[in-house]
C-alpha cells in the first residue's frame, strides 16, 4: 500500500513492505478501517397507521477511512523530516490523495480521497517519543469506489471497427447504409463491480449521432451540414461532476443536444447499446473509453 498527494502527482510514499536499507520510515500498522464495503444509506417512508416503514431506495455514501501509521527515525531530525513530508502530502489544499492497494496476485486498485484529520499530533507518552510517533489518519473518499489502472477502450473508424483491447469479444459488425453507421445491438462488457461512466470522442466530420442504452439516449440530430467539423474532436464526458460536450477548441455543444438527453452509464457486466453516427467523410471516427470501478480492492 502507498499514498501519493497533490492530485496523485506528488511523491509516492510506501506504507507497507520493505523500507529499504535505511531504517527511518513510515509504516502502516494493524487496525485500518473503512477499506472493504462502503457505507450504504437506506431510504424509506413511514406511515402513522402502519407498522414499520416502506423501503424506497438505497445509495452508497462517501467512504470514511482510518489508517494507523507509525513513524520512526534514527534521530530527531529524520523524524521531523518524515512529518514534514507527510504534511505536504496530506494537505487537501494541495489536492486529493491517491491510496494504492495491491495484493501479491492482483493488479493495483486506486482510491481517491482527501485528508480529514488525525495528524494534528499527540505528545502523550504512549503516542510519541524522541524518534517515533503514532497517528490515526482519517480520510474521506467522496467517490467511494476503487478504480483499476486498466482503461477499457474501443475505437471505430468509418466503415470499420475494433474490439475492446482487454477482452476477446468484438464490437463488430458495423453496418454502413447510405452514409449511416448503425449498430443497433452492440455488446459491451464492463469488468467492474458497479456502473462505469464512459467518455466518447467523435472526430469530424460528423453530421449527427445518437447513443442508446436501456431506453436512455443522447445525441445531436443529423443536419445538412457537419455537426462536428472536419479535424475537430468532440468529447462527450458522461462522468458525474464533469458532464460536458466540448470540442478540442472549447466550443460547447450542449445546446445542440436532442430533447431530454440522458448521459447514461454502462452497467456492470455485459450490456447492449445502440450506436448511430452519420459520418461526413472517411476521416470520421468514434472512440469509447471508461475506467472500471470496484466495490473493494
């Protein structure tokens, strides 16, 4: 396990495993909390004339985490250096932290969180000494899911297609009829435990498009001219907190969407989607990518 601050761009600090030939180090101790199933909120309606309540819905709440750490230095100076390194890493004003988890027989999983407390310091005799200190770091993961480092990607060019790079099942065939690329029953596999939010990239010229899944759809109706001009790349980001339709020059395409758009997610497992696109020329292409999410590491 390791931690990296500054929106994941800072120095990586290992918390488990060998600390190398130098004894000073930061080590995770037993007693971590909040790393398995995230908390769940249940919503129900109560009636004054009925026993109990009626279940309405459930949602996963933000994840609260506690990680006990032990800092040890060969002298007072090295201990203070370790503290300063952690302060810079944990400071939420410098960005979020990335916790990396990896078992011996699996790929790494990543949890994005922000420091909440626990590093204020305690000079009690059982909490710190001249060359050592104990802390219980508290984090909040507003996005409670773990992420894989393996992106799922598929790309289509005008009249051709490619499968997901990490699976054996292909998206093909693509059908070309009167300038319309249409795949009404496309199989897509999300290897994660929960839904994933895709990012679509359309390279012009494109005259119109529509993407549909389980009755939900969004798109820009075809017109006589190119909706996405030649050479431009329109990015449709469906992720919560990012939802946008902008091209590589910053032009906002949201007002051009058809009525009642739903920027839908991909459910866990295998699902069926419909892709319709009217290319304006042979240089048009479509790219789909998403990052799987997992309930635990």
